[in-house]
C-alpha cells in the first residue's frame, strides 16, 4: 500500500512538472504577442513636430478656408427662396 502511494505521488509530481512545462510553452507564445513593453513593429513613423509659428499659420489658413466655405453657404441660402415663398 505504501509503495502504491509513493508511486502515485511520483506520478502526480511528474504530471505537475509536465503541466508547468506546458504552461511555460503556452505563456511564451501568448506573452510575446501581447507584451506591451515591446515597440509595435506595424507602427507608422513618428510625425514631424512643427514649429509653433508654422502651426499657427496652418491653423489660420484652415480657419480662413472654413470662413470662406461658410460665406458661400450663406450666399447660397440667401439666393434660394424660402419654402413658404415657393409658387
């Protein structure tokens, strides 16, 4: 009986060791995919940091374009008769 118990304990240890090894294999596959410490290989190159003067100039040009488009929309709306005024 004692020998059988020792055999079973030895078999249990072997199974636990095998399970630990399999877990380590699985972890090595999983964590290399989801390791957030590594740099993303599919990332695009970093964007260029522009000087503040150029940023302000670009924003100003875009704002002027937006205002021009809004003025065009306003002119179109003024030229179009109101729904109640249609014949």
